[in-house]
C-alpha cells in the first residue's frame, strides 16, 4: 500500500530529510520518497494509520493537508 501525503512547510533538502526520518520511524513503513517541489511525500508500507502520519509530521513541525491511499 502506498500513501501520498501533501505537506505544508517543506522548503529545502533538510526539510525533506526530516520528513523521511519522521515517517521511516513509524511501524510498518518500508520506504519514503519526497518531492520537494510539489510538496508531497509517498510512503510505502502496511497498516500505517493516517493519525500516526499526521502526529509524526506534526512533531517534526509540518502540517499534513491530505493523505491519499493508492495501490501500485
């Protein structure tokens, strides 16, 4: 399962690194890719709760605007 997470507050490579680190710390996450220009991250994993994603990114200083689930 993949989730596309639209994020406010990303502006540099350091932000992208912080987001990757925050999301990879969640149980069930196997990979994270960040698109800095488009302001979103794609999380690959299983049984990752949206509330946990929002909490982890909120602790890192970012706001989640949307989470879309898709399968590839």
